[in-house]
């Protein structure tokens, strides 16, 4: 375990994690940001993932953005190994790593370690991909509920990549993904990381979510999805089966009206935020900072103040 400084800024979607992190960089030395977002890791998916803009990325170094193509799969274990390597390199050059994102399985695996799984899933994965095209995702999600209800409860009904991953583990017969989560082994990475969870009143958060979805559509989210399809990416690709992209693909194919796709995206995003809040509350290491109480400036002040107390004078 390391005693070196590491800051995590997490919380539900639409709380402004990126803006808070960038504001904090103005008061902290040599910051480099590591994304902990399971979709910002994909190329060509900028608007619908709320990826930091080019201007925002120019303010400090960013890592684990635009790493994969939309058809590629990625696991929490792969993320943890990549994030740890990057954090080590940042420390070695005297920098301060800040992990920013709402994918709890990603940042938790990076901080606490992840399970080792050497099983061969290729035949099962091929079978599931075929079933996905023939039966649809809803059928597979329902089956996951029978085989591994704990894993199903953690996943969104439209999260094709993770539903297929949980199913392939369960179908292999040796364990379930939820059991592997419980048995997770690995050396914690940092002795006492500074862990922040942004919060706000649920009603205000839901309003922000609805507004952001509308703004994403206005900024060209539909055109972004259409461009991905024109580039040859299949609607069944891992990344295109995620929140919002799935609904837009469905609307583009004529399977549902546009307004229905937008409203369904809002609803699913609110459900995601609720799950993220539940995830954060389970981890008692997280210090909740309420934006309704402190405001953006007050939250940044408290993040910087804690860093100064713990590491700013060379302690820790």
C-alpha cells in the first residue's frame, strides 16, 4: 500500500464531477485526472457520455479517455490494472492523481483490487451474442435475474456489455459474478485515499438530468450516433448498447418515436443516478459533500482543504 496522495471524486451522474475536479486543479499542484467512467473510455462517443471537452482536457492531463473502439469489451479488472499503472507514473513524476467518475465498480477495483478470473468464456460469449441478436437483451436480463439476482440488481436493463459478462460467468457454472465480487482479492492501492462523493437533493438532481439529456440532443447526440452507425459499428456493439445510445439506435431504426426515446433515456438516467447513490452510500470511506449546502466553491474549498491538511505540508 502507498501513503502517497490520491483523490477520488465520484457521485451520481449530472452532479458536475468534471467541473468540480477541474476547479480543484486551480488550487492543487501538478494534477492529472484519471477517468473512472465506463463509457468515456470509448472513442467517438463524446456528447452522450458527457466526456470532458477539448478545452477542459487542455487544463490538465487526462487519462483513460478515448482508449477503446465501440465494439470492444472492457472489464473492471482491466480498468484497475490500467489505472494503477497510470497512477504510479503520475506519482513518479511528482504529480497528484485525481480519479473522477461515477462507475463505482471501476474506481473500487482500482483502489481495493479485483478478482482474478482465468476461465475461458469465448464459446459462451459467442452463444450469448447470437442469443442477443435472436432473443433481445430483455430476455437475457431476465435470465440473469434467475441465475445471479445480485448481479442483475446492480445492472441497468440496457447495459448489454455487463449483462452478457454476468451471464457468461453464471453459465460457466463455476461461480457467479456477484460471488466473485464478494471474494475479490488484491492489495489495497492506497492506505487512506481522499474519497469524495458529491450529492444534492434528488429532485434537483433529476431536474439536472432531464435538462442535460435535452442539451445533449440539442448539441448533436443523434448525429453522433448516426455517425457511429455510418462508420460501420453494429447497434449491438458493446458501447452502443449503453444508456441513451441504445434508445437513439432504436429510434433511428424506426422502432420507437423520437420523443419516447428521449423520455426513456431520461428515466433510465434517473434510475442510474439512484443506483450510483446507493453504491456510494455503501462505502463509508466516502466523504459526502452536498452541493446544495456548500455550493461549487464551497465543495472545492473543502476538497483542497482536506488535501492541504493531509498532504500539503508533506505529511502522509
